[in-house]
C-alpha cells in the first residue's frame, strides 16, 4: 500500500498529535504518501484533505489537542455519508486509513473497512475505555492533570478543614478516577463499576476528622449517576464538614502529553503504518503489558473491559 490517510475523530486527547506525527514520518520513511484529513469524518466527507510532508508535523509532538482538528459527524453515520466518504477517498487514491479516536470512531472505521478501505485504529481517548488495550492515548496525561489539581485542592482543603468532591471525566469508565485517586491519595474513590455506599464514605471522613485529618478528597467519576453537588451536600450534612465541589471537565482533555503518551502514540502509529504497508486487514492497535499488539478491528470492538478489582482494593486499603 502506497497512499494512506490519517484523521483524528471524536473527543480529542493529549498525544493525538504525537500519533499523527508518527504516522506521517513513519509512512514517508518507507516510501508512502500520507494525507492528512481534517475534522474527522466530517472533513473526510467534505474532502478536507491535503498531502503531508515531514515538516507538516513539525513542532506538534509536545502539544495537546490535534493539529488535524476533530469533529463529530452525524451524516457519516448514514449510508449516503459513508458512500460519499468512500468516493472522496477513491478520488484521492487513498487505499488505507489510520483513525485516531475512541470506540465511536472505531465503529465508523469498521463501516469503512466493510466498504473496502483498510482501517487501522489507534485508541485516542482519555477515557481508557477500550477493552482490547491496557491503555489508550491520552489517559496517562489526563491522570497527571487530575493529580496536579488534587495537589492544589489538598492545600486549600487543609487550610479550611474542608472535604472536596472532585469530579473527573471518563464517560462510563472509572479508570481516571481510580488511577488519579490511588496516586493522589484520595480518601474515597467513587466509580461506576462499583456501588456507592454513602454511609461508608461519610464514616471514613468522620474517622479521619477524629484523628485530626484536616482535608478529605472524594474522587468521583462522572459516570457515577449521583449529582455531584447533591452528593457534596449530603456529605456535609452527614459529617458536619464543609464540603466543596470541583468539576475538572475539559482540563483533562488538554495539556502537553506525558512522555508515556508520546511513546505510546509513536509506537502504535508505527505499528499501524507497518501493517498498512504490508497490506494487512483492518486492525485495532493496542498495548498489552509493554508489547504493542494488533487485533482484528471488529473483534477488538467486541472485547469487554475487565475491571481491575485488585487495584480498586489496593486503593481502598491505602486510603484507610
Ligand atoms: P469517540 O470516538 O471519542 O468515541 P464519538 O462516539 O463521538 O467519539 O464518535 C466520533 C464519530 O465517529 C462520530 O461523530 C461519527 O461520525 C462516528 N461514529 C460514531 N459511532 C458510529 C457508528 N456506530 N457507526 C458509524 N460511525 C460512527
Ligand atoms: O470521550 C472523552 C470525553 O472527554 C469523555 O470523558 C466525556 O464524557 C466526553 O468526552 C465529553 O464529550 P464532549 O467533548 O462532546 O462534551
């Protein structure tokens, strides 16, 4: 395969630029022509496509967001939209595509694959919610962004002897809350994968208060279906401790990618280009342990995430 395209789609994540950069440079290095497609599937339908060269992706490795921009596209979900996308790709002579995005973007890639375009999916999402890979591109950076916020909140919560509920992203996955909660020393971690026991949460806070603990951090994943402000009020009513709310929201979607995310993105992109060059079938690229892996795209989408109950138990032990 000699001519490929790359696009970023869905919720953006730090490290997407590293992935795009590696697709372009690894592709050109083995004699491929690489085309950048702007604004995800919407831009594909519009033909917002231009050939990239080594310098097109200069000075982006350290930048969050995506230089190709991203978008959501309802019309791409239609038969007509996808047929149009296929026509655009064939007009440019593009035979294969690297799609950097989450599960929705992968499903779009699968549709293109079933219409004859080879698609390699790179897991670009902060949510870490794709079952076939240990980590997604952007997750590590998002966790570290939350960690720096925890440090600031810990300071002011201690000064005022307050509890703070920090709400983090992740859609229906609790990994950002679990990883940031454990490494940030949260006293309580609330995730959609486990039931919330408000009495237990408050008991821990009162125990801490009785032993002179000044602050409390309750890390809550957005997928936990309890209103965060109401939760804070209930905690305050039950414990007598002033409780505040911080919703980190889009802070977690930006920022300079960590070395780990830059490495992950670069290695995965290299694998995707290699597979396209060798005319392999559509795959989802992931990491298992320290090994970069590739699964059939359709099968990858069917793989369910396994919840790390061991890690959850450790987080609970450490927060006692
Ligand atoms: P993410 O990739 O981060 O999960 P979305 O779920 O918003 O983000 O999906 C991004 C884009 O992928 C959508 O705007 C749409 O164009 C396409 N897409 C999502 N789901 C599907 C689907 N089931 N079939 C075809 N295309 C889809
Ligand atoms: O999928 C990434 C993500 O940031 C989720 O964690 C969050 O729930 C969602 O995107 C927000 O979507 P939007 O950017 O469309 O508001």
